[in-house]
């Protein structure tokens, strides 16, 4: 049998490689390699040039610069880095390594047994001419998660878990003795137990049956489990809360500022059960106003280090799904003991301001108080008082509204950015099924509360942060004593993203000034006003928000860019946010003259809180998506007007005008042309006819399918071509 002619080693390729092996760290072109091999003939030099590209194709060499090649290191000699895996839906991934300017791309075959979010050991195999690093995962240091939600597919001899997450592209193999009663087609949670080296799939076992796919209870529990969020409190936690002494005691009142005789009320959503904050107002003899922002004193009941406190820290936030709230605290605290309910004495942590009619603050005070709320307003009730000038506590509400509007106006003048964001809400029937969709409207009553909460958050952060800056050195030669604190920070936008955004909006005749932070905020505010009601409003508003950094918790204060505040924290919602509890404790600690706390430990808590907040936000979005699909299930075949809300290499996302539900028109379904994703223009573009579909374009679509299992709406584009 003749040998395969390709099986014989290419002697010239080996000679070329030997030249690089003799110079393992040097990049060489064909002339330099020829010199190493003592080749002088021009014709042979051209052959060397060809061989260099052949060796690059075999991944033996890498082209570092045009025409200059370098030996690819042997895997055993590669420098190992540590980072987290970010999987794509196609099965490949990226590893983010701290200190590297760009993520390392990992092909599917080089991921090994790594899964989304895992901490891994990775090495760069080569760098392409465009700067893109290509790597390989060599070891999984730590799994991000070992429990996965999905649908069970069962056969006679074995079963698989098909994960819900699009970033988990591998099914879990489950032997029949590990099903623990789960049935084919059920939504379940499976635990990854091991991954044999000779197997393409990891092995697992069922640890919980969630129920039948498509049912509200099943899907909401699936969403919580998918994001690692709790479904219920562990054994003993609610009992511990029930056993707390939540009575108001005279001995405790004596330690606090007693404000029970000052007019005080709450303004909250009509369906709210936990009231974090209350406002008080009284006129002073000098003509100024004393405004109290009173926040539930959760830290009084939540003793640091207790089982209740540890559980609240682990949760870090309440989670607001469409049809339920998963609270940070047990109900006895969140809805009763801590909630500032009307006609009940309550312990608070308060920020009290003496303010003149021009909103100038003359005095401020922070500390523990006891209050008595005289009235509970829903936003709609307070709004009616503002609009009609009539109703309970009309003088107080109208005064606070006037001051809030002045505060808001001043805030925008000083650099706050006014992003117009819309919040989708559902009308649910008695069975929890979606019967309608509407947009939550921010009216004056909402903005009134927002302004005074922003004021309290800002002033508390200033009180600690600015004070720490001023008193870092108390005596000449004394060591600096900064006071670590929990800040809510929002970094300035990435200059490159901002530049790209600025270039894009020029196509619509707009511009932003990127020369200074104040110039950016002023022109962004003007831009948000200018685009209102225009066809491009959705496009530009969404892209502007995407250009911004994400707000997080940190001890390293860089200010809050979006609000234009040098100091900002979260002080006003301790019933639903653990960082606010930390802020209360730290504020009291420093008011009592306490020493600086451990900054590293505090930063770790900030990081944990930011991560939990992100998971909660993703879960909330998933629950909205599920309800949108459920709402559209009986509307398959119907035609709707919509707005292009996003574009990708797979298709066009369209948000329906009537109900704000979002689905996708897949590019492969658009038969009039061959469409490509144009990232520079945030558009898809027809190859032959050049037709563009951009964010903000008006389109007409037909609902093809509402797939509950995938939480996915598929549309067909009906526009004339």
C-alpha cells in the first residue's frame, strides 16, 4: 500500500523551524531566515517566504508584524495566566485576565472542561496581526457554579439535562440511578459531580425537581436557581427573626432624637409593603425649613455577625421578579418591625437638613431617631395633591415638591445626566397570568422622593468622605488616618466608547463635547432633550446608556459620574440593600469616634454586594422576558408595529409599540437580500441592495412563535421591500 505523500516531513519546513528554534525569542522575515540558512538565490528566498505562511497555517509560527514571524512556544513552556471565562452562545469563549488590555479568545476545542464564569489557568498561544490574543485553557482552578437549571431529556438507558442558560452549551449526562424521581420533560436542578477525561460531557445528578415547564411557579424558581439566588430562607432564619424583641422601648428612645411630634409621612408605590423611608417637614422660626429624611434603622435589629446578618449579607439585595419579591430580610423585619408603617413608632437613622427657600443647606445632622409616621401616601395620592393643590398635608407636600424641583434643576446644572429610561410593568390577574403591559411613569411625586433620597445619600457620603480628606493629618508628622467607607461609584465613560458614540451621532446632526467632564454632561443633557420625540430617540438614548460605565460599590471613591457628585453612597434602602446597612453601621461608628475599619475586608463586602446586585438585575430581566413571551402566546400570527431595539450578527431585535415586548427577526428569514451585521453603524445591511436596519427604525412584524421554554419571541419582517 503506497504511503500518503503528505506523511513525509517537509524538510524545508523543518530547516526553517530550526532557524527559529535557534532564535526562539526573535521575530524574523524571509530575508533574515534565508540569511540564517545561507540561502542567497532570490528564487529560493521566495520559497522561504511561502514556507513561513505555511508554518503559520500549521500554527508553528505566528505573524507578529506584517511579514515578520516568531516561533510559537511549546505549550509546556507557555506563561500561565489566571482569569475568568466568559462563554459565548456558539461554544467558544473569552478569558478576562486582570492587567491585560484585551480578553483572550479561546476556541471551543481549547476550552477543555471550563464552563462560563470559571476561574481558569490560561496561556496565550499566539497574537494575530489585529492584536487579538488566541489562547488555551490548561486547568480549572475554581468552578463558578456546579448546579444547573434545565429540562430533563430521558431515554431508556440514560438521561441528559439540557441547560436553560445559553452560555452553558454542554448537556449534563445523567445515569438513570441519579434521577431521583425526575421525569422526562420536567424542569430540574442538576449538580455537576465529575467530568471524566474520556467524556465529551460532564456527569451529574438531579437534586431538585422544579415542575412542569411554562408554569409561573416553575419558571420563577428556575430563574432564581439559574442565577444562584435563594428561593426561600434556610431553616431557622425566619424563626430567629420571629424571636427578636421588636418592641419600642423607653430606654432606647432616650438614646435617640425624638421626632414623633414632627409631621412625617411616607410616599411609596401603591402595592408596597416595606417602607424604607419617610419625610418630615417643619418651618423654623428663622423662616428656613427643617427637612428630615428618615430611614428604617435595620441595623438596630440586624446584629452584626448574627445568623440573620450573615443571611442578609449573602443575599445582599432583595430580588424583584415580575410576580413576587424575594426579600433580603424575613417578613417580620421587612414588612413589620423595620417598615415605617403609619401610626406606629419606629426606630430610624435620619439625615436632617435646615434648608432655605433657595435650597441652600445651612445645617445638617445625622443620627439615630424615633419617628411616628402620620400618613401613608401612594405615589398616585401624592401626585393628586401636587396637581390639584388639595388633600392631606397639602402644604407639606407642595413645599417639598417645590424644593425638590429646585434641587433637581440645580443638580442638572452642576453635571447630573438626565437619562430617560422606561420601566416595563405587567398587569397580573388573580392567577398571576399577564393580562396587560404598561410603562411605569415617573411623575412629580416620584421625583420628589428621588431628590430627597439623592440628597441624603450625597450628604452622608460627603460627611464621611470630605471629613476624612480634611482630617487625615491632625498633627504635623502624624500618620494619615483615612476612614474607609462604602461609596456608590460610577466611573467616567471609556474615552474610546465616548469617541465612537460621538462620531455616530454626527450622522444625525448632533454632537457632544468630549473635552471635559462638564462638557460631556452638559452636551449629553442637551442631546437627551433634543432627541425627544424624534425617530432616532430610542437609538441614541440606548447607545448613550451603553457608553456609560456601570455603577458599583467600592471603598475607592471616584465619585458618581452620572449624578455629577464627588461623593455618593447608598443610605436610604437598608430593608432591601445590604450596603445601606453597612453604611448605617459605619456612619454610627465614625460618629462615635471609632477608628478606621479594615479597608480590605470592607472592599470584599462591596465587591460581593455588586456581584449579587448584578445577578438580581439579570434575574429580574429574565422574569420580564418570560412574562412578555407568556403574554404573547395567544398572539401568534398577529401583526404589530415595532421599533428596532437592537441588532446582532443573528438578527434584528424589535420592540412592539403596543406592549413593549421584544423579539427577534432572524437574518436568515429575510429573503430579499443577504444581510450582514454592521457593527460600526449599529445596523444590519443588505449586501446587494444596501438596505439598512438600525436601532430606532420603525418596522412591521408578524409574531411567528412565542417559545416559553426558551423565553423567546420570533418575528417575521413584513415591511415592503
